[in-house]
């Protein structure tokens, strides 16, 4: 028997689910930082174990979730489109994860998370104009400049010694944000084309491709945790696959059915806040005043960018519906369902 988990949710519970998912995602980098110390595994191996473990757990959830209706295309065309979609999502997911974990190792959890997730919306807004013809309004332009200023303050004002911001780590975080951008823009284009959405299926495809792509490199660099401290390492690997992967995605997709996309995008900023709090309170990372100021400016600007985009006209945050329901499977119900007129672009799947 297959259940439709999301549509029956009260909106408050949907908001709670998205908030829990964002909080769980904020702990993934902390788990990686601890694993670097206890297991001897590198970023590629951690990405493999997260992908493989998350894939196995999500496959257990898959039979309980209602799938979207298929489009009228023939089975051969559907198969080709699904294969191409899975390849793009999987490649973007793999780049996002490997570069993010490498950034955590290079410059610390707090800075890596803030730069990755703060730069993502900026890169999306900049790339959406030439690739999708989307233009930010005046408010969006101001928010973009604010976000760039925050990144500059955070990067250039990092100081030296303990708590320093390392350029190599920032570069890896920006590379991770580029992977996130590719996934988001590709998904947004599919939503415009009216392709039926199956976000949980898309995540399963991404995890499958990520597992296959990282396996040979993980085998070459070391895929088995070292013997000393094996039990804590295995516990952290299980946590990485179960909580910030399988559980977080299941809750996020359930919540997106009843939460507006722009609202969900703002709520997910809990993730860098959670990561920063863990980095300072539990991992002993020290943040300079410049890093704190840059983080505050960046996150404020990103929030303003999301809000400005959600208020823009057609072609930016709202598209004319073409029969499909967008990436999230439901555009969002803020007091009522969005029907066949205009629909809000679904929030990007956080990989």
C-alpha cells in the first residue's frame, strides 16, 4: 500500500519538517569534521558512504510515497530524459558534496558552510539570467551586491592564525556552491518544461550516481575507516547517512507540499546557523569579528534575495503553469492551493 505522506500535512507541521531538515543538514559538516579525525577517511570516501547509506535508507521509504503522474511522452523518451536528468543531478550532487567536505577540512565547518550556502543563491541568480532569461528586480540586484559584499568581508577579513579563513577552503566552498547551482538551474528548467516532478526519485538518482562515481576514487584513496576508533567512526557514518541524508530529505519533501518555496528557502538558512553554532560551541572553532560580520551580511542579503525573487513578476519567481507541478511536486499552499494559473517555482532540492 502506498501512502501520500505530504498532502495531508497541516501547514505548521510542514514548516516544522522543513526546519528539522535544515537543522539536520547543518550537522552533516560537523559529522564530517569528526570523521576526518577519527576515521582517516577523506572527502571522497565520506561522500561515497553518505551516498550509499542514504540511498539504502531512502529505498526503504520509497514504497510509502506517492509518485507523480507520468507525462504523455513515450517510454523511450521518458527513459532518455530520466537518464539525462539523473546524470546532471548526480554529477552536481557529487561535486557539491566532495567539494563541501574538502572545504570543511581546509577552512573549518563554519566558514565552509556559510560560503557554500551563501554563495549558492548568488550564483543561481547570476546564472539564471543568461541561461533561463530570469532577471532580478531592483531589490534582487541590491541583495546580490549585499551578498557579494558579505562574501568579500568574510573572505578578506579572516585574519591569520586560529580562526583564519583559508583561500583554498573558500575556493572549494565556491566550487561546492557551483555544483548546487547546476542542480538547481537544471531542475528549474525541467519545471519550466512542465516535466512531472518526483523530488524523492531525483534524490535517489543523485545518490545512485554519486555512489557509482565516487566508489573507484574512494577505493583508491581509502574506503575503510582505520581500526583505532572504529566504533565511533561507524556510528558517525551511520548518522551521516541516516539523519542529514535519509531523514532530512524525507521530511523536506513532505514539508514542501504545504510550504511556499520562498518560505522554505529562507527556513533552510537554519543550516549555516546550525553549522556555525556547532563549530563554535562543540568543535572549538574561533570566528574573527570580520568573519562574524561577513556571515551576518551574507545571510541577511541571501534572505532579502529570496524574498525579492518571490515577489518578482513572471519569468523570475513565478512561471506560467504548463501542466507540470515543478520540482517540489507542489508549488506551495499558503492559505490555498496554487492552481493552473501561475505557480511559484519550487524550492531547489538541497542535495
